[in-house]
C-alpha cells in the first residue's frame, strides 16, 4: 500500500503545510519516506468543525450500528495485512511477533467494545417511577442514562504503535461511548498511523457515518496537540506518554474557559514486593522470572517492574545473584526512538551516579544504534526513603532493588511510594499476614494488585484496571484498558417527568431495547 503522507480530515486526505515529520528506523537511524508535513491551527479547526457536526448524529446511532462500526474498523485493520506489520517494524524496531500480537490485541479490543456497546450496561439505566401519593411530598418520575461527552482528542502512544495509537484503547472506548475522535499521531510512527487511519476512514464510509466521526492529524504536539486540547468543541482527551508532556497538556485542559477531563497515563515504576517466605523458597527462580519481565519490549512498557522491594539476607542474595546472571546475559535491544534511547541513557547515568546507589549488573552492550542495555541497581531502604529522585521512572529495562532491614521497613517503603499502575506481591502461604498488612497501603497506591505474577502483560477484559493515583494517571478514578474505559467519555443525564414519547428508547416505559435496568431499586430486564 502506498503511503501518501497526508492528514486525514474526515474523508479527505489533506497536504500539511508545516515542516515534514519523517519516521526514523531506530535500528539503523535511517529516515523513512514519505515525509508527513505537519498540520496547522486551520487543520485542527476543520477537524473539530467536522467532529462537532458529526457528534449528534453519531451519538444517536443504534447500539447495533455503533457495534458494527467498531467491528468494521477491526476488519479493515486486518485487511491491511502484512504491510501494516512491516511498516510498524521499521518505524519502531519492535519484532514481528510482538506486532502481530499487538494487532490481535487492537482488533480484539475493538470487538470487545462492540460487545460492550451491544450489551448496553454502560448506559447504566435507572428508573425511579413517580410516587404521586408519597407523603409528605410526592416524588417526580426520574430516569437516568449515560450520554457521550462530545468529540475526544487522542494522543497516540509511542510504545504501543497499534494497541494505544490511532485505533487503540482510547479511540475504541471513545467511539464506543458515541464520541467522534480526532487523533494527534505520534511522530515516531506516522506511516503505521496513516495505514490505520485509512482503515478507520474506510470503516466510517462503509458504515454510512458522518465523516467527522474520525480525523487523523500529523504535526507537532506544541502546535497541533495544544490547539486540539484548547478547541472548545473538544470535550475530553486521552494521552499516554511522558509525565512532563501529560502534565503540560493537562494544564491546558484545566485552564480552558471550559475545563475538560484530560486522561493522561504517564509514569509508574510498578513495585514488586518479594515477601520473606516466597523469597526463601524460590529466590533464584524469582530472580530469573523477574529479568524476563524487565526485558520485555526493551522495558518500554508502562507496567515494567522498575522497583523490587525485599528484606535483605541470604534469600535476597540468591535472588540478586540469579537476576544478575540473567541481566549480564541479556542482549541489548533496540528502543523505539533515538529520543527515548537518549532519555533512557540519561536516566541510567543519573541512577548510577547517585552515591546512594550501587550497580549490581549490566546487560550486554549493543552493536547498533539506540540499543538499551539492561540494568540492575540496588539501594538500602533508608537511602531510598531519603531520596525522592530514586522513585523517578527510567523508561526502559532498568530496575532498582530496595533492601530493607525487616518487614516493618518494607511497609515504610510501600507507604512512601507515589501512585502506581500496578503493585505485585510474590508470596507463599506463610506470607499471608505480611501481605494482609500491606494490602491497605497498596490499595491506596495502585490500580492493579497482582499476586505471584509479573506486571507486564495487561489483559484487555471487563475487570482490568490500567490506571492508578498520580503520577500513574491524571485521574485516579478511571482505567484506560478494558471495557470500563468507556466510562471516561460518558456523563449521566436525568430526565424528570418527561413524557414517554420524548424519552430516549432505553428509558421508555416498555423498555424496547430489553436492557437490564435499575427500577425502583431493583434490577429488572
Ligand atoms: P511524549 O514526549 O510525552 O510525547 C507523547 C505525545 O505528546 C506526542 O504526540 C508529543 O508530541 C505530545 N507532547 C509531548 N509534550 C507536549 C507538550 N508540552 N505539548 C503538547 N504536546 C506534547 O512521550 P514519548 O514521545 O512517547 O516518549 C518520551 C518519554 O515519555 C519516554 O522516554 C518515557 O520516559 C515516557 N513514556 C512513558 C510511557 C509510560 O507508559 N509510562 C509511555 C511512553 C513514553 P510531539 O509529536 O511533538 O513529540
């Protein structure tokens, strides 16, 4: 498939007029054709105008029509075939198997949202019928459902070029909610973005939807991204990336005359607690498995285990020895972009240069450009507690082991942590009391608490939470993965004493959609 290097605004392909962005193959540092001239404020304006014009029609589509659209997007992405995987490989340095898996996840999540839309539970229909004879005051007829917020801006993530980019989780959940979407493509993979953007365009056309349901803009975050978040027709935004970028955009979203929800997923070091009995019983196996998780995707996962916390002693020594051996044998891996590689190197140099930190092991040096060497470092709990800098995320395959004097100090470390996407307990039955004592702290700190697993690998399902307190995300109440992500783009509306003829179908007396509803405090349907 020939790439055109154009913005996709509604059904049009439009030539940008700013400096062209070119993807760089991180494995060779070669720049890739075509160039993608960036968009301007006028392009943002046009995309927002179309999205706003599409909003009322799109949000009123039937559950079936919207679900069929999400399935059509998945079908269109699959029909691109190998071209998509090949382009994503050269733009990201990620291996074929990972990208095939990611395409499966992307299409799977679009289909999960189709199922969610059809089921209709997200409408959260509540009916409190009138009680005209109630004393001392009668009750009005009150009916509630959720409606879409409005057009949503999505910032594609660098580290998931498919599953968290143009048709990724933010886009799928916003479209499922009934919101048109305008994507600001990540500049690291514009060709992949164009291919997926065209699949979305084709699905919009095939399903007969208004063209403004989807647009894709290329260009700089400072021009295109900020203009999008400022536009009064944008009613929410989703972002995955750096803490500084997320906070800058969040600030803009909150400073608008009409502030809007800005869902940023930013920074998490995903602590792993090795509880004493588990560490004693299987320190070596834990050390080996931990490095497997640390090295996944060159550590470029938001759920990468960047912190290990354990009580020092012979069992931790066995863990460290096994982990060090695995780290030293780890091959260097190409990172996503030269910028991300530089940020990784800077982070490792800062960590290694901290006089409270000692180097435990480094992985093998790479021969090509932008290759990340795995790193394992250690610090005492006292030093960790005294230095906020040791909590900074090093995005890549580096982790810090915090050595505690006892279980009480381990709890102190847990208490001082910032908000996290995940917290992991490695534990045996004899650790139950220690785990029980930690749990209230971990619930306050993390969105997902795992036992005897590793945080990398996020299932896309109904019960998943990929979120957590700041700085893991900017809104601790939500998840960006799984079907509950739809709630980020909805708000409740209550209809009081509205005649049946005026009510939306899902609220009508005879329940034509056959949805389960909460009627006078009881589940019905
Ligand atoms: P990024 O620099 O935050 O960029 C993400 C997106 O936001 C890009 O589209 C970028 O636009 C835009 N942007 C950034 N700062 C902005 C600002 N001040 N105003 C408007 N738009 C802005 O993230 P990245 O490029 O993916 O990676 C950089 C670093 O982010 C990594 O080294 C890593 O530390 C961190 N990161 C963390 C996670 C995580 O899950 N925790 C994931 C990915 C990255 P441009 O096109 O202009 O750059």
